[in-house]
C-alpha cells in the first residue's frame, strides 16, 4: 500500500473511531432519558459501551461512572462465556446482576445485546444502570450475605429473538418495592442497546465495512501504545500508601503498592483489611475499576478509555480481603469503600508526580437512601429513593478543590425538586458548608449541609452508608484536613454513619457531607479557627447527649 493510501486509511479509521464514540454517547443518552429511576435519569448513574466479538471494549459513553464502565468492561467476557457467539441470534438480549460477573452489587442490572449486520454478528452493546430497589433488606449495608441484599439474577436471556422473558419480568416485578420503576428501568437498558446497534449498522453502511476487526485492532493497539508511552516517562519502582477509613464494625485499612515498570502499572492491595461482616465489601472487578480510573486520570487523562488503554493497568487484592470479596459476602454498598481507592492510589503517585494528583477528598458519594409510607399506604412502602449528594474534592497543586462535586463517581446531585416531587419529604436546607474544606496554599472543596423532614408527619427510614465521619480527608504538605462528615437529628442526636435508622415524625434529618483536604502550609489563623470549630462541636455534642439522656430518663 502506498503512503498516500495508508494515510487515507488511517484517517478513515480515526473518523470511524470518533463516530463510534458518538454512537455510544447516544446509547447512553437514550438510557438516561428513558430510565424511570431518578438516580439514572437525573444523575447519570449508568454506563454504556460497544464491544468487539472478543469482548474488548472499543468505546464508552462519556455519560456514566468509572465503577460501572470499567467493571462492565470485563462483564461482557462473562456474557460471551455463558452465551457463545455462535449461538447468539438477532433479537436476543442477556441480563445479570451477579455482583461477581457484573458491576459489583445486585442493584446494577447489566444488559448485553448482540448487533447484527446483514445477518452477521458484528459487535456487542452493553449497558448498566443502578435500580433503586431490588428487594431484600433494601439498599443499605446491614446484610450479612449477598442473599439478604435482594433479587439475584444469574446469566439469563432477557429477550429471546424478540420475545420478552415474561417469567423473568414477573420475578423482577414481584421482588421490588417499586415494580413500575424497576420494570421500566429494565426495558430502558434493552432499548438503549437497540439504538446503539442501529446507529452502528448505519455507520458501517456509510463507510462500506462489514466487520469491525480492523477498526477494533486499531483502537486497542493505538490506545495501548499511547498509555505505554506515558508510562515510559515515569521513573520505575514501587511506591506505597496507607489510608484508614471508618468501615462499619471497625475501621478499615487500605494498604497499596503501586509498581511502575516497562510493561505497565500494577496496584497491589496486599495487607488491606479482611472482609467485613456487613455489606461494605468490594468485589475485585469494582476495586479494579476505580483503581485504574485513578491511574488513567493521573497518567493518561487524554487517552480514550477502552480495552487497549486499560490493558497495561492491573490490580490485585488477596481473596477474602475487603477489596476482593468472595461470594456470598455482602456487597450492597461496595461504593462506600470502592470510591475511596483513587485517594489511596493518588497517595502512592504523589511520591512520583505530586503536581498531578489532588489531596484526599470526600470521595464516597453520600447517597441519601430514604424510604417510608405515604398517605393511604397502610404499612406498605410508599416511596423509596436514593438522592445523591456530594462532598468536596481534595485541593489540587495549583487550584482549590471543587465543592459539592462527585469525584471519582461523576454522578450529578439529585435536584431537591425531583426528590420532593417523588416523595413526601421536604428539604429545608441544602447549601454549601462554610470552612468545611481544609485550609492551605490551595483549599479543599466544601461539603454541604442538608436538612430533611417528612411533610406528612410520618416517620421515614434512612439506610445510611456514609464514610469520612471518623476519618476525614487528609491534607498534605502542611494543608489541613477537610471537615468530617456528620449525620444526626436537628434535636442534636447523633446517628450512625452506617445502618438502618428511623427518623421520627417532626424531626429533621441533618447531614453534613465531608470537605476535601488542603495542600500546602495553612496560616496560623486558619489553624486556630479549625481548633475552635472542633472544640465548639464537642461542646454541642456533649450538650445534646445530656439533653437527650435527660429526656429519655424523664419519659
């Protein structure tokens, strides 16, 4: 092939690559716009992507979370193992929410759909989204095995050559407190894959190709080469970091060793805590997803995310540890610890490239998972919702951290208007929390203060799954820690950061999301103010405890 023809072919491949990115973004937007659950349609808690027949992810939608995208990248290989390529037929779609074959917990349904062109299988589309309620004890960390956490769907056919699996759909409807929403979300997953498949066939017709093999190899090879070129600029060696977070029954310790070599970067979590009795455990696929996302952000932020760019980045944790939970360990709120892992990885990388990584942040998204009765429901669950709220990110080397921003998850905050329209709850406050970001040369992002009450005089429940309450985000290089998170009642009663709890009628739930850590020396004035804030808070908590104890004794 002449150089001119070779150049033209490369240009065509690059154009097709860009078109593929547009195809999967439309796939993701269809999922977001047809979903029933507010956490998907308002906040983007989803992922969507296209895969070749080897199960390699070629492109992902920009809309979506790293935990979904990077774990779904492996789940398609599991679908192929269960439903061999040669047995797939037009009109088929497959489904699972197996935490160890999907994206880490039962609340995520993963749907994979084969794409055919002129009767020939050419690609696979896959997507996942978070469903608010799939039965069990609810979306909280209190379960002691995965079977308590809800409906468990093995690898099954959702659609068989265009015919819906009505038995499966009946099972899904019967095992949720929100049957309409859950059924609608399931169909939205299948629908977005169908749109992606149609757009891909249109693209292939336009460019006159009958297979994606050449394009897939181009995408994966170029992306892998680009990541390895960035890794080659780094010094070689191993760097370690330790981070302690609240956990559930006891604090959890993360131990990480990041090794940079000529062949890639490996993260080893040996030495991390053993698995918990409760549902904060993390399957390895989810731990991998957020760990490699951190590496990509710091090392190769401008390289598209696909099987090629992910290939040189590997992760391992000992089986049975809290970051490699084994079935049937409970994993419902695996995000609480999984989203902490970028901070752990950044702690290693700051010893090599400090200018590229932030201080520790709130990290874990603060999901207000609330449920309760509405008028006339006579003991049945009238509403159940997970409203996303976020704390501050860590300070950056040359900029302050971002306030009330979801990093690393990327999900948007649930608008108050949406939550109030879908539930009988009233949000009395939702505003930035002053001085909650750690002071320093650059300041950590601010958290939020939120106050919620039932608008109908009924109790409601919170399935708390929060962290950074006992162990706030650490500042670095002399920067101060971010302010710790808090959950309690307006009357002053402190609630637990994790677990099922009831908010009595007439009480307001008060939630303070954590602030991010600062970078660089803080002024003496900043340090004095923080010490005074801590002292004032201790006095306030002690007074509330005495008052509550007196009221309890009097009653």
